[in-house]
């Protein structure tokens, strides 16, 4: 299975600023996914990032708040913009694309907004 | 739409106890089913999976059987260890155009020595 390097692993940010999270995969993958895990909660899909096209956002998430780049088949970034304390969460990237296979997750970025 | 209902936690067991974490699902078509584990401070790891009815997924002593008639995928382990302490997530993927995973809320398991 793919190996994902996600960084930063954690950060503490001031409200109103932005943070960009990077996800690097050791092989080419079609689909990359960005999830949010709020404290004590399950994972919620933010968006699906395909190379060469605009990301597809889930209900409740918008591009202005969570812009995503996918410049090639091994890399993606998620930016959390104009942060507020409510954005404090773990953000995880994931790769997959074949229904019957387990998806691989990065180790996550633990974000605290103060 | 797709949904996963998972046993509420937290679950606290003594070492060598039997573990069951219940998971039921609602999905269109024939989903693939997964259990993921999240150890403290880490990301998610795939624990096991099953892709069709009556399949049994197994790994590290954990097992789960895909029961289409009861739409369930309960996680079991005969003898838990302290190192099994983690959050366990049941998830499904029903295919379609997006292939996204739908997760249950997670169950925190604590195993005491």
C-alpha cells in the first residue's frame, strides 16, 4: 500500500491566520481525500482532490475556507484559511480510489487555533 | 445515504477479556466494510476489511464477518492486550463516483493490566 508523509504533524496558530498542510505520497494515486476529525469526533470528509481538476467539496465545506491544490499525482495541499478556534482539529489526508481496497491515511496534522 | 452506526464507548476491559464492538450500516448497493484503528496521537491504520457478504476479515487477532442479512460488521477479539487500547472506527465504501469512506463515530477501548 501507499506510504503517505503528512506535515506539519502539529501546529499552534493564531486566529485569523492560515495554515497549509502538505501530503506527499510515495506512488502515483488518482484520488486524494482530506478529512477533518474534530475533538472526540469521527472523521468527516472535507473534499476529494483529483489531479488536473477542481477539488470536489462536501456539504458544509467551501473552497474559500479550505482551498486545495493537487499539482501532480503524488502531492496535495490543504489550506485552512482565516482560522478560528472552531477549526482546531486533526486534519488527515488519505489516498485510495478502488472500492474494495482499504484507504491509506497520513499520520495527521493536529491543529490548535488560539 | 450511507451511514454507519457504531457501539457507543468508552469500553474498558481487563487484559485477556473478550472484546466485541458492534457496527451496523446502511448503504446502497454492496459496500465494502472496514475497521480502522487509531492509536493515541497517531493517524488511522487499516485493521481489517471485507468486500462481500460472508467474508471474514482478520488481522492481529481481530475478526469481523460481513453479515448482509443483518447489515452488520461486528469487531471481535478473543483476548485483548493493553496495547490494543485505541479508538476503533467502522467504515464503509459503497463505490459510485466518489469512493469516499463513511465512518462511524468511533469507539474508545481502554484495556487495563
